[in-house]
DNA sequence: CGTTGACTTGAACATGATCAAGTCAAGTGG
DNA sequence: CCACTTGACTTGATCATGTTCAAGTCAACG
C-alpha cells in the first residue's frame, strides 16, 4: 500500500471543479482566499484508509475527485457502510476531537484538506462557511434517512435497484451518457462494498444482480459495467414512488 | 380526534425547561427576545398527526414536552420510523417549502412554534441560531447513522436490546430512578411503534420481548412497564462495544 | 501454467415475516 | 353485575427471504 502523497496548492480555488458545490461554495473572494491560505491537497489510492474510527481528527477535507466510503464495524466484525463520499462532499466534523467512522478510498481520491483547528477558527469569522455546512449537513441527514428506509423496510431486490438507479442517475448527470431512454455506467464499487452499503451479504448482492439481468432490467458486460435499457423499469423495482425521491 | 390547541406565550423563554438544550440554547438575551416575539405554543394529543409528508411547511418548532415520531411510508404501506423527537428536539427544515416526513405525537406534546418565513429571516441576522442548528443537525446525523448500523446489521434481539437500553438510560438520566445497578421505566410507545422504529413486525417485537424476559434480561409488569435488573447484562445483548456508544 | 482475487452458483439452514388464533384488561351498554 | 366489544399484546404454525458454507467460474497476472 502506497503512502498518501501531499502537495500544496496545485490548483487555484477559482477554477476548482467542486467550487460551486463544496463547503466553499458560497464564500466570497475574501473568504475564499483565507481558505486558500490553509488548504493543502492529499491523494489516496483505491483501498487506502483515509481515517480510522477513534483516531484524533487532524484535518477535515472536501473530496475533489474519486470516491470514498464511510463505515463502522461492530465488535464481532459486522460492517455497515454509512455514507458514500463523492466529489464536493465534506469529510469530518468541526468541533470533534476524534474520528467517528472509518473512511476508506474506494477509488483513487484527491482531497482538499484543512487542518482542523485553523478551519474551526475560520468558521467563527466566516458566516458563509457555517451556513453552507448547515445546508450540507441537512442534505446528508436526508440521505441518511432515505437509507434508513431502505435498510429497514426494503427487500434485497429493491435495495439493489435503489443503489443502481442512484449511481446510474448520478453518473448520467455528470457525463450525460444517455442512450435513448437508457444509460450505461461503470459501478464504482465491489460487490462486497455494495453489500456493506445495503446491509446484505456479497452472495445476495450477486444473486440479485443476476436476477435483475435475467429479468432484463439491467444488462452487464463485465461485472461492473452496467447498462440500463429503460430507467423507468428499474425505478419501478425500487419500491419508491415512481416520480422519484430525494437521494442526492 | 381533538383539534390542536393554540395559545401564545404562556411561558417565558428565561425559565423554559428546554432553554439550554433547544435551538435557542446559545442565544443571548437580545436574540432571545426576538425569538420570543414570534413564538407561539401548540399542543397535540397522543396519536395526533403534527405534519404530513408533502404538505407545505408553515412552521418549524421545538418539542417542549412529550414525544413525537418522524416516519415515512412507502407507496405499498410499509412504514419506517426515522427519528424520535423528544423535548428540545427541532422539527422542520429552514429553507424547505414542503414537509419531508410524517410527524405524529406519540404522547401528548407541547411545541414551541415559529412561523417558517420569519424564522428563516431571523437565522440570517442571528448567527447563534444558525450555529446551534448546525450542531444539532450534526448530532441528528450521528443518531441517524447509528440507527443505520442497527437497521442494516443487527438481529431482532439486538435491535430490541438497543431500544430498551436507549429509552432506559434516557429516562434514568431524567428522573434518576436508579435501583441499585438497575432501573425501571415506562415504555413511551406501542409495540407497533417499536416495530416501525426497528424495522421489525409487531409479532417479532413481542416475541423478542418475551425472550428477553424469560432470559432474565428484563422484567415486565404490564406490557409497557419495564425493569432492567442489571444494565450491563442488557448492554451485552446490544451487539455494541460494552463501553457504550453515542446514541443520544 | 499456476495463482490470485472478484464474482457466481448451489444446497442447507435460520431468522424473521405472515397468517391465524388466543389472551387480557379496559370500556360500554343492558 | 354481567355479557359484549374493542384494542393492544402474545403465541403458534407455516412460509419465505436472505444467510451460511462450500464449490466453481473467470479474467488478470506473474
């Protein structure tokens, strides 16, 4: 496993790809330059652990590129993924000394980091950061509650359908890979990670993927390359209202 | 079903029982008086619906007394409870036009309400409210994630044990009803509500309660009067680390 | 060509859901 | 006071969904 690489200010905030969605989104140019003074970049390879539950939290960060997962492990080893961190998402909680969850890169990741103490000091004098953090936290709370609904009440098939439509729609909105009514994308996580996210075993994930394929809801060329011929068909499998929910 | 009763300013903020835990906790006297100008109280009977998913959100509120539940229903009728609202908890999301979840009183409830628009305007000029709201949202997020762990990975017996120890410890901290190592309390919700919270059916809830009773983990005199002879024994059934987690 | 890791498939099993009765205490009306 | 009803809870029998354990496939890589 490689060490994380650190480098300073290799990109200007002004032309950052997450400029208008991240924690800095509503900062004015003055606030932005003060953030810029304390930022530094770090990269992590896929599979590398970014933070360990219980460790001291030295920095908070925005995801710039790649994807990471938030998870917690029970004493006997059962794992539940608690969140998916994608570009513009925020890692860490200001005001907390210790890390509450494990954070692991599931793809190569670039983070825009801020040492925690200076960042906390900056919040107090920069209202736009606190306001933005509130909106982002409330959004995260809605996502978490949507996921509670899924974990508590949905069947394995519905869970898989939800995840696929979530990832599918998200990547479609990024890359605009529409093919008629359908779309295709690369799954950014292993079957194991899918199971950790959905509260299922890897075998159940695999079986339900096969079942959805046999029923013509999805097409697979290689285990992670997914095509959805008709999104409405997939949506009908999620158990949700057909007109679509919140979920990112 | 009775109508909700409305009355204005029957208590002064200064000697309110949730003064130092609610959204107003960090307000100075000036900010507090501006909040006081727009507040009004409403009460709801147990079982009465406070807000309906999808309705326009006319007000936000703090729970002053009693208990309410946050829940969502799937199109086919499956229900999942998403949060338990106790005194000092905040209801509603500033900036949102519509209600995202059903809110229902599970005991008689008193709310300290603020019409949404004036409250939103107040946030912008009252930094302490926004800051407090951020901390409360982050706390709620941690509770929601703890519950995701429970819903996704815990067994029925562990789920019931978690809920009992949660309610038990919470009421103990309020009323200090310790009896040696143990404690006793009244369950504030029906078996049905327990099932909705834990992602279980009412029958499974009942069976696991019986099983815990037969194993001597809990004692029951009447279906809602619970005694816990030894809290460490109950904690050992939760699947969590023995040194206790976050959970409220 | 053998090894490895990710994924799939199968058979047996177990946990919790479903369907159906049954208990029990608190009303309600004769 | 006694039947009758009602609602909340419990219990039992059966079923189904998802888990567990085990083996097998497949592509990538040395």
